[in-house]
């Protein structure tokens, strides 16, 4: 990255943690209200960074015992922060008093700082190298297996990657931090191997897609602040904090981290249009699976008004994604395997060798089952609690469910902060939104024009 910006050297992850933490406190910390909930939220966001660094450092250590100890400590730290935020999001609907606590910087200063941060993060993606955990396809036969080979390949991919949208697993991730996720021995082995058979178009497409996704999150946060919070400065502040925290700089080039965040943000943005909200929720479920736990919450929000329109957007979006799988699949067996991975139609993995992260070497995988059951119970509870759902509870409870998914995810669960970060930031900065309920903000529906005539005919 020495070419753009001119003679610029990347900031090391540990140095950026200190700089961004100090800048976060300077811009957002309310020194006049030291014990406010806003300040506690900021401190918790900053406190997650050491755990993420410990996990990242554990990958770079060559000694297996030290690697395991450091990563275990890092994951426990991250899980502790995730649990705190889960409790915070669950009690947020009961916090009625929400005074306006604006940042310590003007809207122009926030915008300038946000644009500058995005430019540097974008430059890291454009000049970064493909991540070593990318799994390029060596040849066409491996990329399009058929028959029994397709079933075996899909099962192996599902075991290694977990549920998700299969075509996206072929896009490479981009390293944006100097600390590599490979140990020195692994880096030497990787350097001795021939480069993968991947053209520059794949890398360019991945870079462009990642940048556009993060840009979409930033724009969505600003628009939510402007349209739904009636305060553009609040939206700009949420977008700036999204770019500023150390996690974003560390994982800015990883597609799977940011992918669910975009449709979830735009589902909140379009909540007054149930058809569009259903379309975005369907995209989130189809592309990353885990937002499927949000369905009871969103269906109950639109239960009294807008339910059919929400379902009318949800089902077609899923159908389109399934249709794309049908076009890309080599045969019926490959298509069925891809659909199963897309919707997670499989028994939870019980082989530690297929896991990455906390469940790889800390606990018996059987303990994932009660954690998963608790997550399902929490999702089902959201259908009836809170009884009166508004836009505020929609954001906080959606964040809570995405937080809960971190605990049973066997593929680096706990590290996907971006899954809930935009919704969490919106909850932190939001005003009182008790009046934003479906009955008051939505229209009568598709058949509202016919209802008066039907009443007249029945009366006659």
C-alpha cells in the first residue's frame, strides 16, 4: 500500500486498536454524563478488541500449545463481550427514556472523518493479498462435480464452511491487516507452492463486491438516521463508529463478515414497505442462513398489518436464490446438496476437526446442541415478546438474535461482529420509537380499495 496513499505504511493491528479507541472516546464519549448507558456501550465495544487481537495472534504463533491457549483466552474474552451485548439488547425495549446524546464533533467533521476512514480501508482492500484460508478451485471438474462426486464435494464443503450460499464460498477474502492468519511454517509452505489457478478477474470482483457492501452499510446507516430517527447527524455518527472500531479494520476484506449486514440494514430502512423488508430478509437468509432465526420476530411485527406483503417479498427472494443454484448446479444431486447447505438442512456438525474457533478444541461438540436449542427458544419467544413491537424493538431484538447465533456457530463463531454491529449501533444511537408500530406506519394493504365495496355489498 505504499503507492496509494503515497509512501503510506499500514498501521499494525495493535497500534490501530489504541488509536481508534482513543479517537472513539474523543468523538463519542459524553464526559458530562459519565455514567450514561451510551458511555458503557462504547467501552464494551472497545473492550472486545483485545479478544479479537488474541485470536488473530494465536493464528500467527508457531507453537501449538501457545496457539491453543491464546486463542482460547481470546474466544472466551469475545464470548464474554457478546454475552454482555446480548443482555443489553434484550433489556433495551424496557429503556424508555432515551435522551439525545450527540457526538462531540459537528456533522461536517463526522462526515469528513468517515470519508477519510473509508478511503484508507478501501485502499487496504484494493492492495491487499488474498487470504490464505481462501479455497480456490483448481480445475473445472472440481468446480462442477456431478453425481456421487457432487454429493461428496458438497458434504465436504458444508463440513468445512457451515451453512451458507455455496457460490459465495469461491470468492477470495482479502487480508487488510499486517498480522497474517498463518503461522510462520504455514507461510513458508504456502510460499513454496505454485499460485492457485485463479484469474485477476476473481480477485477484482471480490475487492469490488466487498467495498460496495461496506459502502452500502454506511449509506444505509446514514439513511436510517435521516428518515427514521429524524436526525441525520445520528446516522452519520453510527456509520462513523462502524468504520472506526478495530474490528472493521481487521475484517474489512472478509466477505462472509459483512454479507448479512447489508440486507439486515436495508430491511430496517424499508420497514415501512413490508414487501421490500421481506425481500431483504429473504436475501439475508438465503445468503448466510443464520438470519433465519429472525423470522418469528419480523413475522410478529407485521402480524396485525403487512404480513402478506412481507411474505410476498420473502418467498420470491428465496426462490430467486434457489433458481440461481439450479442454473449453476451440474446436475440434480449437486443442486439438492447446494439447497441443503443454503438452508442448513443437516444435523449440527459433531466433528471437532471440521470446526474453527472455540468449538474446535475447548468443549465437546455435543454441548452445541443445548446452546442451539436455547437460541431456537429465544427466537420463538420473540414471536410473543415484546407484545407491542415497534421499530426500536425490531432493531434491538434482531441484534440480540444475531448475537445469540455466535455462541453455537462452530465456524469462528463469536468473531462475526458485523452480523449484529450495524443493528447494535442503531440501537445505541436511536431515539424513542414507541410510536413506530406497524398499525400506525403501514398502509391498509394490497386490497384496501376493495374493502369498502365489500362492506357495502355485505350490508346490502
